[in-house]
C-alpha cells in the first residue's frame, strides 16, 4: 500500500445526520442508569464543554474509520471496486472495463436519486487501485424504509433477567455456577411495535436522530436499497448489488465492523467496542464452558445468527446428559464383558466349529474356525447388550424433550428480540424476486401491489428440480453399489491369506468406509452448488421460502448420501445371502455377509468412520480454509501489507482484507446430519452423543472465532425461528424411533438371546451351537457350519418363525409406546411459557395505547360516557 487518499462526493440536504447503536437510547431514560455500550464507532457523552465535546467526538470518529471525513455521518455500508493498473496500461480501452464503468455510474446515480450519500476512499498498490465507496442513509430515507420494512421501534424499557435452567439448578443446590460470566454493556430490552414515522414522538429516543436507529437496522436498510437499484435493463435482471458482484463490476459489498477485535493492553471492560466484547467473552477457546452472550450476538449480527447460536448452545447442553448415559451403557458392556456366555463359548471352542468359506471355494477361499474371531465376538458385545435397548428408548424421549424445550426457548427469544410475528406479517419479497418479476398483483393480505411470478411458470421449474434430485440420488445408489463390489473384491484375496483371514472382513469394511466417506463429501459439494442454482431459478417470493426450498433439496440428497450405506449395513447386509449350495449372487459375486462379529459391530464401525471422519474434516476446513482463503484474497488483490501498514489501514481497508461470510446453511446442515447420527442409529453406537458433544464444544468457538476475527461483518437478517431445520429435526426424531425398533429387532442379537433364554436356557449355555446350522449334504467339499436358524435341508426352523413373530411384535410395541409417550409430552409441555404469554399481552396493550392519537382517545372517552348515560337512562325508564 503505497498511498491512500479520500475524496468527498457532493452531498444533499441530509448532511448532518449520523448513526449510532441502540444502546445509546438508554441515556434518554431518566428511570434507569445508562448501561453504556461504547464501541469503536460510537462515543460517550462526558461533562465537558460542548465545543470540546464536538471536537473530541469528531476526532475519535475520524480515527475509528466508521464515519465520513466530516466525522458526523456514519458509514452504513461499503461497496468496493478495483482498478487493475497493469491492465489499464496495456489496454486502456478494454470494452468490458468500459461497460463496468457505465454500470457503476448508473448504479451509483440511482443510489443518489434515492437519497443515499457517498464518499470515496482509495488505496493504491503496485498492482491495483482499490476504490471504497462509503454509503450513508439519511434520516428521512431511514424513516421511509424503516416503515416499509416494518422495523421495530422501542416504546418502553423493561428488565429481562437471564434465565438459565442450569443456573437455577446449581443455585438451588448451593453450587457455584462456573458457567456464568458478566459480560459488559448488556443490551437493554424494550417493549416494541412496528415503526411509524407519523407516531415518531411516541417512541423512546425519537428526539435524537443520531442514535435512534441501531447499526444493524441501518445495515438492513442500506442493503435493501442496494439490492433493488437498477444498473442496466430490468428485463435482463440487471438489478441489485448481488448481480453486480457476480459480474465482478464490484468486488465487495459489506457493512463495517465496529472497530478492531484485538484487545488493548490496558482497558476497562466497559470501554471495549462490541466486536472486542464478543472476542473477549465469546470467541476465546478458554470459554468453552461459559454461557454464550446471546444478546450481544444478536445486537451485533442480527436475530438469524443469534438464533443459530442459541439453538447450537442448547443442543450442546442437552448432549451432556445423553453422553453421560451413553458412556454408562458402554461401561456396562465393559464391566460385564467376561460374563458374556456366548462370547466365552466362541473363544473356548478351539476347533469345534469348522465354518464354511466366506466366498466361493473355486476362487481359493478356505474353511476357518469360529474361534479365529474370538476378539471380534467379545468386542461386539460392547455394542450389543441389553443396555443398548434401554439407551434407545432413553434417546427417543431425550430427543422429543429437547425439541419441546427448544420450542419454549425459541418463543422466549423471538419475543425478547421482537421477531415473534416477523414471518407472518412483515416479510417482504426478496429483492432478486422483485427485480426479475415482470408482472404485479395485489397482496391478498396487505392489499398492496407486489411483484408476482405465476405458478404456471414456477411449477415446471420445480418439477425439473425434483427430477434433478432423483437423478442425483440414483447416482448415490450407483456409488454405493460400487463400494459394495469394492468391499467384496478386496475381501477375496484377504480371505485367501491365512495370516489375514480373521481380519479380512474388518479391513475390507474399514477401507470401504473411508472410500465411501470421500465419495460422500465430494458428491455433497457438487450437489449443493446445483441445488442453489435450481432454487434461484424456481423464483420463490420471500427469503424464507427460498431458504426452505434450498434446505429441503440439499437435505433430502445429503440424507440419502450420508445414510444410505449405513441403512444398507443395518437392515440389508447379510439378510439375503442364501445358504451353502444355494447362495444368492450379485453381478456374479456372492452376496456379502456381515462382519466377523456380526452386522452391529460393522454398523458401529461405519458410523464411527463417517460421523467422526466428517467432523474432523469439517473442523479442519473451518480452521485452515478461512486462513487459506484470506491469504489467497490478499495475494490476488495485492493486499500483502506489513504489520506497520496494517496498523495504518483504514476500517474499510482492514475489513476488505477479510473473506466474505458464507452464511449458516453449512453450519445447520452439519449439525442436523449429526443429530441424525446420534438418534437414528444410537442402538449401534451409544458413544455417538459423546463424540458429538466434543465436536460441538469445538464448533461453537470455531464459528465464533471465524465470525469475529476472520470474516467480514454479515448483513443483519431477521428471523422468527430456525425455519425448516426444526421440521427436519422432528422428522429425524420420528424416523429414529422406527429405525431403532427395527435395529434392535432384526440386527441385534438381543431378541434371539431373550427367546433362547425363555425357551431353552436362562444362562445362554449352548447358544453358540444353537445359532449355527450344518451345510446341506453334498453342498460343500467338507461338512461345515454357518450362522442361521436353518435345518440340515436348508429350510428355516420353527425357532426362526417364532423369532420373526417376536421381532414384529417388538417393533409394534416399541413404536407405539414411544410415540404415545412422546405425543403426551408434546401435549403436556406448552410451546409458549405462561410468563411469556403475559409479557406478550402487556406489549400489545402498550403498543395500542402508544400509537393511539389523542383525538381518538378523547372520542373513545366521549363514546363511553354517552353509552354510560344511555345505560343509566334506560335503567331509570325500566324502573319507572
């Protein structure tokens, strides 16, 4: 960076307005002491003279970089474009560069027509000249868009004490709460209602235009303006900043951070800016056990990001009891390890049970003895014992109770953050939707003319999207078949080797699981990009509808992508193999059987590889990819500055070095898929919640650090809840009940052992021999045994049919009992706490009173008085 300069553009009549944070409204309240929230871009009010105060305020604002050169107008948004100095020297009349310049002039001209004020700052290096266009939205424009966007305005401040159930429990037990921390500059809570300029005097803080709108509200308005301005022809969809970024007319568009995130050497906590507070009290690794400052997160990043971290924090907290119980169940298996009679019989059998070859004798597979897999039989008991049945029921109730608790938490936060009715009443059409629609129709709710895209055009596009999903799922199935064939082909030479024979199935399954994980991750990335383009093409009206459709597409595919191989092992592998002499073949190869220790241990192995491997890959990506992308971004843009140059860089330049924030889609998808792993297949892997807990402790701080330190500040978005993700979680819970019922009934050894206990021996003596059938005569070169409940002729025994009846009965009883109790919990636990219902009614009353005109109140009083007189007169006549 060789030089910098700043040039102020012409201003209109709104020249003396500046922004501020909502916390500054507290100084307008005589009934409360002001809980100042000083930020790098804000200033406090001291007891100095007005002249010195104005001079000091202007100087500090200029130093912060969040204000225009006059130190009065706040930077609400920044758009950036680059000038390639080397290309300009080689080809000064490049037609595409000239066209981009025309687009910029038109776009910025339309911004000025709306009333947006601009100031340009430049930064020059050897390769590029970077132009930072700083935008400021004046008061009148803010008021217009605040009313149009239905932003909330404060009516009255009230207390909102922290409500943590864990804190209450620890307090009742007189145990110090190490999770609690005092975060400075706590945002105030207000009773609010939709903003109306005509009722401005009714709102709290309305006499101070400088600080009335919060920084996140100003960002929302600025982005709305940027997203709807035309720069070319509307028919060609040449509208909005997002399209300009895609065409590289601009290289960046973002709101500024509230100063640096690094903490000063000597400071008072109350003097930190909002970004430094989040870094000090949220993003540090040492705070993994502390409560998250959700109000600060929402104040800085908006409700949508705030709700994500609230959900992730609650989910992580609820994983703790599930992990503890899962560890206890696993330890129960360890402690009763030696009391496993069937396992001991296998290990002590020596050469008693000669087993049939696991592949065709013609290709060299040998006979083997059951005692060869002694270790695997013992290990399989750790994942297949009576405790896993109890744990499956526990996790089913745990998942239902967690979702019910989240509904209550969500309702409290939605009211606390003023978004309870956002989706129903306030959400407007997406800017891209408005720009691309060629017709208008009246909204049946509001009566306003809105852009309209006819269903006759949308439905064929949706059908095309569904077709693409089906094609991609077929591709996933093809890859699964390829992995199965790979596993069979790898196992054959291993079975032929006497040294590797006992580990053949384990090695083949483990390597196949790793190959499957690589294919899963690769296909997922390809499909996500395809799904995004398809959803854009389908033209959905609101951002919520757009995101819901995108989420649904990607989740359906990823569900098949991640879980199909696991479902195959859990419910199909080893079930259709046939018997010696009549083996079922697939593409000329014998259908594969379960691992040495049974299908359940292979299922646990597959779960561990995919779930834990996916977590490790994702965490490595979140640690290293932002740093890699930042380095690439700085190198390609010529921003490789020294430390002294970075210290001198303006706020615009410092934030431009950071990478754009990619949103919450990947974060939610990762967590919802993880939720599926720990619920749908928990009967096979009781340690899954524990590994999920370890990952999530890391995930929260990784996401926090990335947001605070490594990415540009995202545009604040409002949201009422976590959207369709909750519906998907509920579907996973219902599916987990069915899955675990069939897993215990048909894959686990629990029911065969229980029926054997009831019918033959309560101590399971002789169970191993009972489960092994003899090969039919002349079907093999030597008499051998194989695992099945069949007679010597290969037909199923009566015990098999009794067991089948017991299995079906277990599935029906298990499902009905769990579903009934889950439904009762849903009915008995109200979605909205009773205390919150009172608060909502109080806020509605205050809003109605505050927005009512004095004339209306007077006319109501006169009407009431007239009605009372008429009533009194009527009573008198009646008595007479």
